């Protein structure tokens, strides 16, 4: 019983250390290029994205930095990245494309915003980066959730202003595939308006946007090497102590 209680104490201590690590705030790098000031995130949030900005600040404990994707080493210091939509004729430059691709391949979380057919070049680029294709079509109206993923918890439908539709690849979250999960760490949303204040109260748009803020602000907890070392050291001492007293393990 004494040995059992000792093991239990060490495992409890390890779980506490693990929980502390899990509670650490997620850091997010937000793209400083965007469609226009109505969709900009600059500290207090864009003039048209106040609700989403507040949700993101709350979920991430305010750990959102505004910058760019020109330096991969700098990017790797963040738990997640948020790629804003740019002008209708804009695309990522070669350095940005390579860095974002590398960041995603390393397991970093990313939310990437696209749009309708007026942004076809942009949509083709960001979807191609994760192995998908753009349909070249736009959908406006109510679309229902079809996934059991946490991103659509509490979301039965959203009102899509004018979103682009993914043709192939990824996991569709809605029956009109404008929001798509790629693996466990990338979300593309081909409608910049759905998270704006003007559409926040329509259908479950606000809940979906809040879920996005929560999802990008949540990272898998990985125990620090010191915590693991402490646990294994404790277990080793117990085993040695028990062997010395009983002559066997």
C-alpha cells in the first residue's frame, strides 16, 4: 500500500505539472496585411471585426501579435498564425508561401481567410498549399453544419454572405464547403464577412466565429522535458528503494 501511495503521489504531481503547462497562454501571429481597415486586426481590432477581435483576445489571453510571415524562425516562436485576406489581385509572395507551408508542416496551427470568386487566384493558392482545390463558385445563404468537430459546437447553421466553395480536399464543416479543416491544424474560411460585426448576429455566425477564436487559441499540451525527467527520476527511486528492501521488483 505504501508503494502504491508513493506511485500515486508522483503521478499526481506529474499531472499537476502537465496541467500547468497546458494552461499556458497560446501565442498567435496575425498577418499585418488585410483587405481594408474594416477587416484589420490591430490591437483593439478592426472597425468591422470588434466582436471577433474581443473573442480572440479573450481566448488567447491577449497574446496576439501583429506582424508578417517573412521570417520562419520568428514564426516558429508562435503557437498559431492567422492569415488575413488581402486585395482581390493579391497573392502570397514566394517567401511567405514557403514559410507558411513549412510552419504548417511542422504542426503549427493556422487559420487562413479566403473569399469568393473575385479572389480566385488567392483561393487557389491557399487551398493548393494544403492539398485542396477551389471550385470557382460562390454561395450566398444559409448553410448547415455537417461535422462533429468542436469548431461547430453549438452551430447548426450560418448565414453565408458570399463565400467561396472548396471543390476537393479536407473536412467540410458545412454542407456548402466554405469552411474546411485540413488535418488537425489548419482551417480555411472562404468568407471574410462571416466573422464581421454586421453578420455576427445572423444564424449562428457569432458562435462559429467564437469557436474559431477558441480553436486557434488552444494548443496541445506537451509536457516539458523537466517535468518528464522529474517523474521518471521519482519512479526510478521508488523501484530501487523497493528492490533494496525486498530483493526483487
